C-alpha cells in the first residue's frame, strides 16, 4: 500500500502512467479509449478503464475522475491509491461488488489544465437532448462581457462592474447565472455545447458495455473547486426522486455531513443543466441507480472563478505571451488541487470512506 501523497501525480501524463501501472499490478481488466488529439506534452490522451471484479457482477460501483479536466489531480490520486489498497479491494470483493474506475473522463482538459473539453464544453452541462430547445440563461448573457473582458488581468472598472451586478442581483443569482450552464456563447464559461462531445459519446459507450449486466449501480464522481478547503461535500447526483435521495442519505449521510442536494438548495452547487449522471438512466435502464458527486473544496469561490475567467480569456487570446500562458495554467492548477500533503490526505480519507459506504449500500 502506498501513502496518499505518493498517489498524486504532477501532470496528466504521469497520472495516466500511475493509474495504468496500479491497475495492471492489481490484475484489473484494462481498456483504453484514445482521444483524437494529443496532450499538452504531445502525449496520448485517453479515457482509461480498469475493472476490479467480474464483468457480469450484479452490483457495480463506478468511481470516476476528471469530468472537469483540471480537477483530475484529485480524482486520479484517489483511484491510484485505491488500486494499491488491499483492504479496500478485499472489502469490495467480499461484498460481491465490482468496481469500475474511469480515469480521466475529459483527458484533454486534464492535460491542458482546463476545466472544459477540447470543444470548450463543460462536460457536466453537455448531457442534453440537442434535438429540443436548449435552456436559456439570461443572467449569463448579461455577465459574459464582464466575465471575459478584452484585457487580462481585468481592470478595476471591470471588477467594480461585476461587484455592482452582484449588489443589484445578489450573490446567489450571480453564482447560479455563471455556473448553471449556458448554450449561447461557445467561447464562454460553463458552455454546454450544441452537440454531444467526444467525452459524452465515449462515456455512453462505456456505460452500455460495462453497466448493462448490473442490477444495482452506485457512482462516485470526484470533483474539486467548491466549498471549504479539504472538505468533501457529498452532493446527491440522481433524479429528484425521494427513494434515491433516501438511499443516498442512508449510505453516505451523517448528522455532521449530510448528503446535500441541488434540488432543495442545500448544496454549495447551483442547480445545473445537462448533468453527466443522467446518461446512466438511458444507458443502464435496468439498474437501480444511486450516486453522488464528491466535491472537495480548494480555494475561495472568488479565486476559483478568477482562474476560470483567466483560462477562458486565454482560450480567446491564444497569442498571449508564453509567460502569461504559463501563469494562467498554474492558476488553474492551484484553483483545483491544493499542493499540500494535508489536503491530499484529507481527500483520500474521505473518498475511501465514501467508497466503503457505497459497497455496503450496494450489498445492503
């Protein structure tokens, strides 16, 4: 067994090697879906799968990383640690639960230190029926010119204008307007796309291939960037159904740390549009599904948003100097992964607990 610190990689390329080596050493079945584009270092990008357990298991736990690419350092670390954790693996096997690790749902974003895919799409806003009218977000339409000014860093006047918008409309509406998803500005923040992305299509194939035999499925999707640093919020990630919420609360909730929900406003996350987990209802309709997004805090919301704004400004201004590009990417890294042993240990301990709880729930 390795320590938590040793499970976290400094780059996507190294994270992928560590994940594949750990899965191979553990004897897991591995499959890779290669991305069409190379990574920041010219490396191969892929959504890599590792299945620990029988392919026809009736109880399946999915543990996924890097839905939002730059958040992948956290999720990959959890997955690498799990591959070396003999106690954890024995617990899942004894319960008859197969564990499917999905490493880097959005490998392009992970490699390039972006939250979005190579299409500039937020994967967790992309699961829409694109044959139907897409949701409207008038608050974001108001804010887009302020969020992505012509120059970077933003001027004092720009920051004052954003502050005035918040005073006029409220911080809650600001956060919701920015983050809930928008389908009008293809170069903007939290863009949900106009068609399924490569990552969406690939994930659906994975769910069809590996989830159709299961009768009960749990999913822990690992995220960072919201909430107090090092605290893992357990956000309900199912349809707004009482039975599913009760299961999630029973499996993962406690008086000190209840399962929160975007439906009742108890989560730090706004109510989102086009969420990724919705695909499991369509691709695995035979299964009883229970899931959470495990969201680890990093830095204050204002700092995380500033890093995202800088990243999208850079996407619109690729001619920026090498020094500015490096600084913006470093800002993204710091916004979504805290570079301390204490933070990494907090992540592993809480994620490991949630995984044990999921196995117990599936077996209950």
